C-alpha cells in the first residue's frame, strides 16, 4: 500500500507535549478482527488488512508507513482528585491520517507497552478491555453517537499479570483527536509554574486550527472555542442518556475536546432503569451515575474554562465572568437536546409538557423496574399497531403500565404530525440491539479462552441496531438473574 502514509501535526508542537516512544514487541501477534469499512475510509489497502504483516503492525512489532509513535502528556481530575501528570501510560499515537472526506484522524495503539507516563505499570492490556472497547465503540458509532472508533484488535501471545494472569492484546483506536480537558489542565499548570510560558495558547491554537477553524473568525477565538466544546459535550451527554449509557469514569482526562465518547473502561448500558444507576467498581459514591452525568460534564468543562482563563482577558475578574457566562450555556443546551431526544423516543412533540411527562415516566419506570431499552422498543411497536401486551409485561404492576400507556396515548393522539412520521422518528431513535452488559461479558469470557465466535457475532448484530435481525432475537433480551452484570471494571 505505497500511497498510505501517516502525518504528524501534533508532533510539530513543543517537546513538552509528548514523548517519542516505541511500542513493545510481542511474541505471537494474532489478528482477531479488523474494521474493513473504517480502513477503507482511511485509505488502508484491504489486502494488507488481512495479512500477517498487518498483525505485526497493529501489535506494535513493526512500525510502517511513516509511523512515528509518541505518548501524549496530560493531567486530570480523577473522581475529583487532582493528578498533575497522567499522560498516555499504555497508549501511543502512531500518526494521523487524512481520510477520504478530508478529515484528519488520529491512529493510536492501546496496550502497546510502557511509556514515560506509565508510573510503574507495564503499559499492556488484557484481552478483555480490548474486546470491550471494540464492541462498544463500534456499537456507539452504529447508534449515531460521536465516538472514537475501532480499527483492529490483536492478541499478543503473551500473558500479563493483573489480579490474575490474562492473555494480552493491543487495540487500535481512531479518533478525531486525543486532546482532552486534562491536556489543557496539564499545560495550564505548567504555564503557572513557569511564568512566561504560553503552552495553553499553543494548544488552544492547535485545537482551533484543526478542529474548530470557525472560531478563528470570532472576536475572541478562545471564547468561541470553549463555547463550541461546551455545545458538543452537552449534545454528547444527552445522547448517552437517551440510550441508557453510563460512561462510568468521566474524569477530565477522559473528556475529549471534540465531543467524541472516549475510553470505554467501566462503561455500561442500563438494563432495569434507575436514575441513580451505576456499574463501575470504583465509583462507590455514584459520582458518574446515569443521572449525574450532566453535572459532571459541567464540572469538567469548568476545569477547562479555568485553564483557558488567561486567554479570555488579562483582568482575571473579567476573565472569570466570561468563563462563567459561557459555562452557563451548558445546562440549557443539554436540557434542550435531552428533551428533543426523549420526545422523539416517545413519539411526542417537544412541547412544554414533555419535560414533566418524562420525569413522570422515569418515576414510573423506576418503581416498576422496567428495562430501559425494551420500554422504548416495545412502545415503538405499540405505535406501529402492535398489541400492548408485551409492553405491559415489562411492568411489575400491570395497572401502572396501563395508566402510563393511557396518558401517552392521549398525548400521542393529540399530535397533528402524521402517525407515519412519528413512528419513523421512534424507529430511528429507539434501538432494538444495544451492547447489553451480559452479552459483552459473555463475548469477553469466551475470548479469554481464544474463542471469538461470540465476539464476532455480537459486533455484527450491533452494526445494525435499528433493524430486526432474524435468528438473533436473544440479543434483544435483558439478562436472566444469573447473567446480570452488576459491576464493570476499569481496563487498567
């Protein structure tokens, strides 16, 4: 594939931004899966994609195509606690690609060995986190959620030690950017400790030029930058919540500046609905619970605004007022988008009534332990003319379900929009298949024993989440009690 070659715009930034690092070599790289559609978009030759040479490349053994691996520096607040230096402890940005649409994308190896930011770790990944990220990131893309993407998953033929021995693997991630809120925090601290530095400005200029060029025409480009990031994050979190998705570890180093979902560690999708639902084994206080995600999103963005303060105005008091005004746009933007999403999910107009109706809906779902995805899936079937029996079976109290359905029907019948148009909106907003936690776990456990049949099948089913697929009805269903996943774990 002689035409394919990496570019390296991030590596033109000052040396403080990254550390050149080579990936570790592994003994027996085996290509578990590659993403042909994404590879084609990037201009990667498909014949290469299925070769033993590709396995060596995606495992990190043999860098090609002008790859120049670097580990990126950043900091972050983790569960509210400040960590002044994190950085890519087990990941390497090997280069950037301009795809067929002219979009510049990062290509990164995860689990490829130690870097200067590993803090004593081995920089490796077990196969579980690799399979999880492949499954969930590609499912999110198919669901229409901005996300990093999966290009390849490779097993390494080595054993890594965590609480127990695990088979090793390397994941290849593609993203519009790996610049995070924590990246700005890192350089704001560096600027503060060494007066005269302007690393934050350098980074902000890079992000504007690459991701938000329209901001350059604004009276204050840096205010426009913050405003744009806030809007994208507000819309992203609203989309998460509309799918019952819980990120699980919304630290500032896991919030990316272009509004893509990044880092699928202890993430999960809600089965039985509860607004305070959490799964992450390390989130003991529910900081990142489903209903708290917008609050944490705003908290993280306030940290970004703090890092950008010197670029808003020389007078700190004025700069803070500017930041507070812009940050104040987050909640109204989020709330408006969330109501738009849920009005489409229930097939009702986004009027002043929808907010109170959805709050009442969530209370009813919680009291009756209703499965989140099936609630909206079966409501869509009712709107399409199906009998309501399957929908009402979701409720512990039949009458509660009937009362809710009567209220919904009354509002639905008053809408002057054509029923076919409303049904179409519901079908496009309410998936049939999501990466249910127990199915992901089953695929991981099989993969731990070198059986990737379930993994491949799950990836395939989730690539078309809004269309019923004959023979795969089991992927619609919630877990049996013995299958329920109550906790998810960070990949490290």
